[in-house]
């Protein structure tokens, strides 16, 4: 089963992914997921991600749930 980590505050997105066969996990379990989905406000002011991750980070900012889902599917195929 596929896993996706979703940051807090994106709860509706979690149910969207669950309906499509994903297990949704918290961000601290992102290293074992297809991707980490963030709100877009997770970056610091320099635009550099504070935590080094082994998975792609997908920003949900300005995107529909379907667009975020498609982006996660694309990056999951690359891994």
C-alpha cells in the first residue's frame, strides 16, 4: 500500500488520498512515504527546507487536491 505524509492543517487532503488507496501518515514518518505534502509555509524565509528528507516534498499551495494527488503520483513513479 502506498503512503503519503501530509502536514497538519491539510486534513481534507488526507481523506482525498485515503479514498484513492493511500495510507496517510504524519510528517515525522515522511521518510517511509512516497512524498511529504506541505502547505507551502514550511520553508523558511530563504526558501530552504529545514529538514533533510529522503522523499520529495510537494507543496499544496494554490493547488486543488487532484493536482496535488497527480504530483505525488508522478514523484512516486520516479522513486
